[in-house]
């Protein structure tokens, strides 16, 4: 039989175990005091703070050089010259016809007439980063409009889609966050302001709305949680840090300017009254004469007055390290490298910058394929093919029988620039020579169409043969350099 002491010890042990938090952050100590996060769903969070976050993000990109450079850097790397379609139709003639029509249409794609299709990609990417989301409206045109394919794209800022629009429709559909959902949760339509609510009304009231079917609207955003229906600005995690950092940097700049001022003071015993210190009676709200201080200025002080020199502290020696640490945090929050954010390449070597770029490029590739290609490029291609069929540019009977052949397309982003072209090229050749990578995949990785490259090479070789030029084929790598050196020696 257990003693009373054993029973009491066991009871106290269980009580202590019950009071010990399962996780460190779930305790009730001073470390977590004031940390009371909510449990709202992602759509409630975005609806509650989305408009404010969007305004703050736009303001930060407009005013802050680091934020502006971060957006430009990501857009330049993710889109570059454009994400280009490569049709995979088995008939070479039809494939070439599609490529030629697409190339002509890209110059006509923008409904505003300001850029081409690849410029629309860059603008959509930029808006998605800065505002959290972007809308692209497909605008069918008439045949008499004279377009290669009667279709254009109109980009809209997310302000056209009100976050707080909620209504129940008579057909059983529900409108939430400006998006109309049917009874099984599919997107049926978008309720859009006819004019940007931040613009002066041009043709309609700024609050007039129109219902646009969902198949005519492309909604671009990066989903962060399951069930998320609206996007949030990418600068959200670092907005406050950037704002505070800008204030600190400006304060240090003012401190530096004050510390460099040299001012001379003179006691004037010949003039009575305090007006000598002011400028012809210029006074502040309390009637005290005032005079501005400038570097090298000469101030006359009335009799009986003394002046104490200010002693502003110069910018501390830790300024550079502090700014660097804060900007690294900002870069991490934005998903880019510190060097891309600031342009500071101090202490960078080949290995470190290559490792940073590889990690960054993985993020770019995820955005390219999961957002830009899936949400924007693929729907545009389908709409373009269907518009071409309706316009008679594609045989409707052949399309009806082989629809998947026309819709089968591979979107190829631009090629990444090599950090060390020689080493990377030798690595590619080594993989191809040892049958670890196909030549087709290597060419696509460079952003080109293998069939176009092969055709161009064949044409070059025919022209060289006709001109009697000597053609040399290099196997690449160290062996190639050795052979070149031997040829030169001989």
C-alpha cells in the first residue's frame, strides 16, 4: 500500500505537468505577454486590412527607393523579355502558322495600345506584387477592327473589385469580396466598378458596377492559404520595417547636415533691443525674433544674450552595419537577395552570389509557372485560339476534331544569365555528352525553340558551304581548348 507521501508526490507531479505548456510559445509567462494572435480566416484578414495594405504598399513603392528597386528586380527576373509560348502541334505547317499569327497579334494584344503582350505580362506581374492582385479582362473584338485575331486584353487594378461587396442573388449565387460564386463554390462572375474609384468619373459614376462573367476575367494573385480568394501585397511583412527604416535614415541625414554647419556669433553692444537678432522685426508666434541658421552664416546677438553652441552627435560607426542588417531582413521578407535589393556587392564572391541566385530563381520559377502561366498565359492562349477559330484563321472543323492539339503549348520563360558563362556552358555540354540531358532541354533552358535553332543552324551551314567557308564543330570543354591550342601550334 502506497504511503501518503507517494500519493501526494504523484498528485503534485501531475498538477505540474498540467500547468507546463505543451509548446514554449503557448505559455503564460512574460515572454509571450501581449502576444494574442487572432484566428480569423485568410479572407476575413484580407477584407479587414486589404485596402489599407494596398494604399501603404503603393505609397512605399512610389516613395521608397528600396521598395521600388525590389519590385523592379523581381519583375525583371520573373518576366524579363517575356514568357513565350511554344506550340506543340505535330503538323509543322500548322505550328509555324500559329507562331506567325501569335507574333503579329502580340503587338495588338493591349486594349490600351501602350505595349505588347509581353509588356502586359510585366505590368500584370508588377501590379500583383505591389497591390497583391491584378485583373485582366478579355475583350473580344469585331472582325472589322482589323486585328490579326479579334481579341484584346485590358488590365485592371484590383481597386475595380471591391473587397466589401457582399450580396445574396435571387438565383442562389452569393457575392463575396466582389466575386460571385455559384451554389457549388465556383466563380461565376466578377462585380467590377466601371471606373477606378480613385479617378474622377469620365463616363460613369465612380461607384457604378457591372457584372462580368468569370470566363472573361483573369484574376492573378499568389495564394498563401487554402481557400484564399483575394491577394495581399507582397510588401505586407516589411511595410512597417521599411517605413521606420526610412524615418531613421532621414533622421541620420538631418543629424549629419546639422553637424557640418559652421556658424559665427557676435555680441553687438551698439544696438539696443532684441530686433538685431531678428530680420527687420521677423518674430515667431510668441513675439521672439528669429533668424535661420545656414552653413557659414553670421548671426548678431543682442546685448545681454549668450549663445550656447549645439553639439549634434555625428552618424555613429554602427550606422552601416545596422542599415545592412535591417535591409537583409527586408530582402528576406520580399523573397529577393540583399544584393538585388541594394546593389551592394561588398564581400560577394562567385560561390555566395551563385547560391543566393539559385535560391531566388527557384522562387521566380514557382511564380512563373504557378501564377503567370497558370492564371494568365494559359487562359489567354485558349481564348486566343477560340477567337482565331471564330475569325476563320483556323479551320473550325479541324479544331473541333483535334482541339487538344491546338491548346497544347509550352510556355518558356526567358533564359537566366550565367554567373560564369564558361563553367556553366561546360557543365551543360558535359551533361549532354554523357546522355544525362537532352539537347532539346538545354536549348529550351536557354529560352529558345529547338526547332527554330535547328532550322537556323541548317541555314547557316548551307550558306557557309555555298560561300566556301571552313566550318568547325567544337566539342566544348577542356578537350576543345586543347584541340584549339594544337591547331594553332600546327
